[in-house]
C-alpha cells in the first residue's frame, strides 16, 4: 500500500551506545504524536539492528538494514545474510544505495539477487536508483533510471513488486547539500511511477511508495513532500540529529 515514509540511513556512523541513545530520542518524539500516519524507519549499521529492534516501539518505528549479502548463506566472510537480518527483528533492507553501487561495485545482477533474498525472507526492500551528475547534464537521466529499474526489478513477479519501496536518489544530491528541486523530483518520480505502470500495471504503480533522497532536510522537506508522486524521504545526514529527523517526519 502506498504510504508516507521517512527513513533514516545512518550509514557508517554512531557507536552502539550512541545509536541506542539516538533511536531512544527519536522514539520518544514519534511516540508522543497522537496521530501519525507516517511510517518511520531507522537504518542503522548491522551491529545496532537487534538492540534497536528491541528498544523502539514497534507501532512507532521500524528497523532496516543498509545492505545484505547477495548469497543466502555459507563461506562469505564478513557478509550478513537477509535471513540473519530477519532474525534481528528488522523488517526492511536498503538495496542498491549509490554508495554500494559506486564503492562496492554492485551491479544490477547482484542487486537482483539481493532483492530476491530480501523478499524470500519476508523483508521489504527499499530499492535505490539515481543518476550521476554527468548523466543528468547529458540529458540521459531518464534512460539511466529506466535501465536501473529494468535490470534489477523487471523480472520480479507482480505480487513481489507490490511489496517494494523505491527511493529516487540523484547521486549529485547525496551528501552534497545540493537538493533536487521540487519540480525535478516530481518529474522523475512521475516518470518512475509511469515506468512501473508500463511493466506491472497501474494498480502496482499507484500503490508503490517512491521516496526522494539527496540532501533532504527540514528546510526543504515540505516542498519536496508536497508533490503528488513524492511519498516521503530517505534521509542521510539529517537523520543523525533527532530534532532534524523529527522535523522532516512532520513535513507532510
Ligand atoms: C542517502 O545517503 O541516502 C542520503 C539521502 O544522504 P543525504 O541525505 O546526506 O544526502
């Protein structure tokens, strides 16, 4: 079902103690709201997952991993499987973040395997797509996004596709302080929804949540979230501060 969502990606930040402190602070603020139809997700580092899953109110906050292995189990030193993530109490996995694509060379083929493992373990993927600055400047951004959708998602059965959350994160906006304009975000989100409709049907497209990510902060969240096809945000830097993150949650 299409929902308003604000997800915080902590990346490789916060000791376990600081993570518990920050999640507790956010939990207190979110819990206090009487009516809250925003799904709030925290994506801390792996080592926080089980502690955070235990300390947050389940009806206020859900927990996500930032990644998972592309294999189900076995001799893959240092990797964490989707099944292991499930056992921590986490419910979501971010797949295909641009930092994973760029620094860890994750291709469409690898991401497809991760998506399948996530869904097989009854977890919800938050699948990230986004173009580089040179691709936008060359006018190729729609083609790049279409390719990223096609190569990782288009083989999924329709019922699985219905469970996926998408995050459009232009790479030039991530951690740079430069945000896509509300018009640029809406234009791309609409394109993404139409592309999903073309492959999986209008009902799936209408129900899919598409988040915007890239230097989203309290000062611009309202304008971004006001767009018809922007269903919320995937937040990096501003998710490390409870007040900022809470202000973004309240930006709908
Ligand atoms: C992200 O990394 O997903 C992100 C959106 O980061 P930031 O908000 O810091 O640009």
